[in-house]
């Protein structure tokens, strides 16, 4: 799907208890001919947090008002038939891998193979600590949990023995509709992301853009593992609401453009969705 002639267009939003309902939004996304809907996650925000917000300034309240993404996406799957539904991103480090493997497989089955598993390690040290996770090992833990989940999805009897994840043979159903499990997209921009994507992911979703030389770095990491960049899903999160910039991103190789919607009611969200739909219409020619 990567580097396709026909780019896809999606949206992401913090689905909160005060904003547009996920079900209404999913139906609106599908009605407008868009392709995907992504929800992020934070289980909570520690009241005594000292970790600075990467976006700068005060942490927006949507971070501690958001729904569980799997519950919200399950509701969206029930009222749609075509759009793909994804986590953008799921904080794998804060979840038990056996339980998460079942949640992912169940959602993929319920949606008839429309799930995209966007993952990351997160930035909030105190949030991780409340889940018993060590910030310093976060990507090592994510890697093992992903590999363990793949074993569960792909084998009738699965087992995994690592430093952070360890279980003897188990049975776990359902299995995902998508062979081998849903596509895994990594949401990260660090210098280590290239090798991580090349080893255990199917896509990369950097926020805002690629950065100088990063596409070639990704190509090299993939080729070192016998893979092709042409087979990689390349999704732009935080896509600009500007037609000229979007055309440039498409020329770079982005095949999925994901626009951020405000954490607000339908009176603010639906006009922005109309704007995305109009941009999609123009860019599809």
C-alpha cells in the first residue's frame, strides 16, 4: 500500500467525555468518503506529574478525559462498514500483552479486518510507573510485548520467553481476520525508530513530517532485513490543512494523511471534517 498512486485520508481525535460521540464521528467519517479514524490513549494522568508535556505549556485536559480506545473503536466498528479503525497510539507498555492480544484480535474480528494497530511507548514517566513500567526500558518492553502478541495471533498454541514477557504454552482466541495480525504502525520520530520498524512493524507514522534524510535511513534499515520500503505503510499524523503542503507530503511517499480534529462538540468537529473531505476530493483529482 505504501507509495500508492491513490493516497488515503483519515482523522484522529481524543474521544473525550465532553466531545463529539465516537459513534457519531465514525459515521460522519464514513459518510464523507474518508478512509480511517484513529484514537489515542492515556489510561490516566497522574495528578502529581512532573514529566514535562512534549508539546510545551500546560497539558490539555483531553489527556485525562479520553475514552478507552478499544471500547470506543468497538462501538465505531459496529456502525461502520468501510473505514479502517486504528489506535494512534496504543501505549503498549501499560498493557498486559496476553489481554491486549485478545483485545486487538477481537476488534479486528468484529470490524472484519479493518483494524490498524498503531503503537508507541509514551512520554509520561509517572503514568508508566503507576502501571509498574520502567521508563528506561520502555522500548525493550514494547518490543517483547509486540513479539509475544504476534506469537499469540499466529499460533494455535503460543508461548514466549523473554526478559520482560514470559509465558508457557497458551491457547487464545479469537485470531485476527488479517493474516498474522493487523498491521502494526509505530508512532515515533527518534533515531532508533528505523530499526524498530524494520524488525517488527508494518508502518511508520511520524508526526508532522519525515525530517531530512529519514526516508533513506528507513530504506536502509528495511533493506538490511530483506524488506522493501515500497511495502511500508507511511502515514503522516498531524497532516497540515494546506493543499500545497499536502501535495508535497504525497510526493515524499506518504500514502495516508491523518488530520487532527479538535476535542470538541459536533458544532466544531463536523466543519473540520468537511474541510478534510474537501481536501481529499481535490488531492484525489
